[in-house]
């Protein structure tokens, strides 16, 4: 009797979800509007695994300054505007321009200090100063303008005469820093006109839980001529790119060129940034890291197929700037795809949604062209990217939709490139809830589903 009922139930499901075309692999829309209470991935941050940082939303209830900070979350329109600037800066690295061909210069080419809500706290100096950093896999240098170097007994100011200055920062300038003449200065100009200028110093960096201390080289800005609001002036960038002076490179001897992170799905939840080899690699599927000429500091992986629901799309991998190759980036928000590939994926997504009677509404922003309103409880088809080595990343509504207009309109969080010679980028919305493992030493990058909430 039970078997007959189960069989009838399965038939009902089949006839409900499949007609002439296949409509499968779908999830209910998840509302990720911020809640007032913090939901921590590690219930007690003091009990986190060694060399693990809690990733929190700078504007959410899990932030250490929640309730006391004047910081206000940027509007969705501001997020998308800054994301466009970020992508423009990344794409500029690929232009056929002699300025972009020198290896050391490429490592330190500026990337737009774009909107990113994901942050960690790091301890610098002696006495210790707690600093807030966003972390950036496209940045080869770490800097923070919240650090007070002359309050630290362990700081060392780098002179222009130091080999560290000339080798790692070939485009440095030599200026006076307080009473220190001939100091090695970095100067970063961003595509929106923002300018960050300051001294290169060395001081101690202390890892939580272990108390392990590193001698760490980073930038200490003296001048930030910026569009940043005053309340964000204490926030820095932790460079996780593959440049010679990135955080990953400086700690290579201890963490063996391995780190991983997980971005939570909601501003009210926390994720993590882990340093060093992962303890349980069985749940992680790895794909090779791809080397791209003249782009040594970025991370690339190769995509082999895209599916919407259970429909595998017919795409041409040669539509990508480098066949099938994408950059994976922590700070790009919306995934960018070749125009033809994006259009094919978008149209199939629309077909799935329209099957349930939902129609698109006018988009609040030009970047996103597939938007819906009143979608609480509606079925959203999953989108699956499969990478080389048969590594599949299945994305539900929390990582395929971007919500706008006071949480009333949600849009497909992908966009097409305007030109063929622009790289494709796997953005951070699509990375939500994944543990992404960078094993640079072994030339592989891994994904684990449901790495955090």
C-alpha cells in the first residue's frame, strides 16, 4: 500500500514539473533581508579553529561595531555602480597596453576599492591594534588607514634605500613620513579618481587563537583622496592575490599557500576565512588553477558547462576571452559572462520562471535585465556551473538573485560583457554559502557546497 502511494506521488511530481521540456532542480526564493539579530557560524568565536577569522557584514548585526557605527549600507544602486567600476579596473588589466606587461607592475595595478560587505578583524602592532579589513583576491598589497604606526613599538619604516622598496614596488616614490625622510611610498590611483598614498612599513601581525606573530609588510596611507564616506576611513584591504607582497605570499612558509573562505547568504550571518591546509578535504572538489599570460596575480579556472535547472545549455566556450576561462574574484559582486553565453543562460532562466506564470518587470538598474516582483515562495531554477574536473557548483536563489527596491524586486545577478576581449568573472554573490579553497601551492581551487549558512 505504501509503495503504491509513493509511486503515485512520484508520478504526480513528474507530471507537475515536466511537460514537453524539462523543469527541474529548483528552490524556493530565499529572502536574505537583514535581520536584527546575529546568527554566528561559530557560536562562540573564541572556539573557532586555529588561524580562522570570522567574516562579518560590516553593516549587519554581527559587526563588532553594530549599533555604534555611523556606517550605512550602500543602496543597491550604489553597489552596482561600484561593481561596474571594479570590473572596469579588472578588465583594464587585459588591454593590450605596454604599461600592463611588466610582471611586478601588473601585480600592483590598482583595483577599484569597490563595495564589499565582507570583513574581518586583524591585530597589528605592539601594543595591539584591532583593524577591520576587507579581503581581496585581486589585490597584491595590503593597506589600512586605521593603523597608528607611531603608537606601535615594533613598527619599522621602510626606506627608499631598502631592497624591499625597489624590488617589490618599482613605481614607488620617496617622501617624508613624519620625521622619517626618504621613506618608501606607494601611490594607488583607482578608476573612479580615488587616490591612496602612503608609507610602506613592517610590523607584527597576530593571528587569533594561536597568537602566532608574523613580521608583515603593508601600506599605511597618509592621504586618501576618496569618494569613501568618512565613516569607512578605518577600513583596509587585505591583499590575497598572488603578488610578491600579498598576505598569501608573505605567510607562505607557515600556511603553505592555502586559504579558504565562505561568504554567508545573509548580512545577519557570519562566515569565515581560514588559513592553511583544510582539515577535511573529502567534501571539497578541486579544479585546476589556470595560468593566464601577463596576469600572474589573479586566479583563473576553466568552465566546461552551464545548466539552468536540468537543462544543459548549448554554449560556445570560445566565446570566452580565453576559451572557457573565468577569473574568480572576492570583490566583484555580479558574475560577468560573454554576451552570447549570458543571453543563452538568461533566456532559459526566463523560460523556467515563465512556466510558473511569472513575468519580468522593468529593471531598476541597467546592468540587470531580468527582474521579478512579489516572488515570495516562487520557484527559482538552480544554475549550475561545471568546472574542469567535473566540479559542479549548484547555485540556489540566494546566489542567483540580487534584491533591490526595498526588497520588493529581485533580479538575475549575472551580466553580459559588452566586448569579446573582456574577461569573465565569477562574482561573490554566486560564491555565497560555498567554501572556496585556494591551494596555490598545488595549483588547484576547490568548492564545497554548504560551507556556511
